[in-house]
């Protein structure tokens, strides 16, 4: 019996897919990259952007023949799309080939749900709340692991569907987080990423996020520690101090901007201003001069004017981000922003998006070229997707590097001299020890 998991969306979804892969393998399934070989295809969905949602509908439609070829196969959908009525109802109404639907808090019941489909031959739907503490799992590589520290979100940004899909914030007990990190280190994992929709607001009643980060950084064997995502309104000086005090905490901070206009930020319900954001950037760089900064930016939010757009471009020039995740605004049903009658037309959004890229890409290239000639520590995690003779890994600033080498170096931290760069990656060679 073979399985294939198709993952859309963020690191949280990637982590959820890994947990589901572990559960399927405990049931005797083995992974396959070929849909034609799969006895079960599980699609982990995202609805943060309209394009992601449309892609899922297209993929599910294309799998109709796959299901008809062997009716005993299981086509399962989970993730954020299945947490909202509209998308789930569309699947139930128009895609009979889907015979298992479950929610983000039901992953721990995957074995029982698969068994129920086989036993009854009927479609199974389970979106109920479930106290989900999935068992420890092993990743396919031996160096990097996600650790979930919280679920949900309380921020209710006016454009975002996540609080409705994943629910309110719930922090995982610190003792369980620390136990999992110790277990990972004991199994040879050297890099950990702590995950949450807004890790800065973590609080389990005993520790807040800076305190948790401080303790995780002290776990023996963890050579690099990352976290995602942070909200600017909750970034504290104590968190910055903890980062600066630990060399194994990545010198990279993902600080979502969304817009450089105070008016748009207010209407997005972001709870910070551009001046506050710039002050945070200054504090991060003062404490850690070598820190790399990345961000998220949305273009074409309802009511965004040319002046609002210009302010975003200006802030990008001032900050000089190392990289950015850029998006054209798409209305998400059920959010406040989607109900507004001052939507920006598609032509204007596309033009502004290109103008944003025209500002960002030269900055990315300049920042990367500044690194040429330097020697950095790189933790290799995979063979390059584009060149089987090269390894891929990241340095302490979170920058992607491609270096000649064999798979035996995966999971190892090596010194690399940077020899070339483009806007999106660095290239180098391992520095041989004398």
C-alpha cells in the first residue's frame, strides 16, 4: 500500500503533512512520488490566497479518473480549506471522488478515519475539535525538524481567514515542547524550527516566548534554532536580547510588514505604524548587526491609493530586506476586507505588484553580492532540486546556498566560502580544513 501527500501553504501545513506521513507509515503505507502508484492521496489544503484554493479544486478534479480506475482508493482532503463551510460544501457537492475530509485538529485520528472509509465504503467527514497530540515522528532527512508550539491566531487581521480556519490561540505546554526538542536532539536532529501563527504571543502559563526560546536554545545538540512567524506588535526587547545571547539562534528575523502605509495598516487591523516598524528594525540591527530580515507584503488591499503604495515602496528602500514574500491581495470570503466596496481593480494591482518587485529584486541582489568572499557556516539539508551534483543548505542568516557535494554531507554543518550570488540564492564551495 502506497501513499502520496500533496501540500499547499505554509510551514505549519508542511509540519502537519509530516505528522500525517508518519501516521500512514505506522499503518504500513510507504511513500510514492507517482500518483498512479498511490492507494491513498492526501491533499493538505490552504485558503490564505484564492490561487491556492483554485489550485486545489483543479487538482481534485484531475484526480477523478485516478479514483475511477480503482474505486477502492482513498482521496482525502484536510487543512484550512476544509475548516470553512464554503470550500468544504463545494467539495461535498461537486467532487464525489473525495471520500475523506478532516480538519486541522483531527490529524491524530487519521488511522481511525482511514479504517472507517475502508470498513464502511462511505464518505467520512470529521471536522470536530479533537485534543490532538500526535506522536513523535521522524523526518526523512536527519538534520531538521519542525516543532509546533502553538495553534490558532487571535489577531483577526481584516484580510486573513486563518483565525476562522485554525481557531483561537492555544499554546502547547512548554514541558512538552522541551521534551520533544530533547528527543529530537537525542535522535541526531541538529536544527529545529519552532512554529506558530504568532510565536511572539506564546504563553502556556509558565513561560512566555522569550523564556521558551532561551530554554530551547540551551538544549545540547541543537546547533541552529529558528522560529516562524512573528507579529511586529508583539516583538519585545527581551526576545531580541535572547536572540543576541545565543549563537545557535539563527541571525534571521521574519517580520511581516504587509504595508508601509499607516492608513492601510490601520484598516488591516495590524496594530502598529510604519514608524514603530522602522524602530523594530533599528533595534534588531543594533543588537545583531549581521541579522538578515525578511518580510511579507500585500499589494492592492481595498482602498489602497497610489500614495499608500508609494509609502510601501519607500519603506522597502529604507529597510533593504534580504528577501520578501509578496502577494497580490485576494478577497477571502468571511473576512472584513472582502466585504468592502472599494476593491482595487486587477490591472492596478498587477502594475503595483510589478513596481514592488522592481524595487525589491535589485536590493536582494545587492545584499547577496555583498556576501561574496565571506565564509559562513552552512547546515546542509538536501540535494539541490535543480542540480543533483550540488547540496542545498542555509547559513545563520537563513540564506539559501548551493554547494558542490554529495549526499553524505546532508545533516552536517560545514564552512562555505561564498563565490557567487543572484537575487534569490548564494553559491559557494566548502572550505577544506587545514
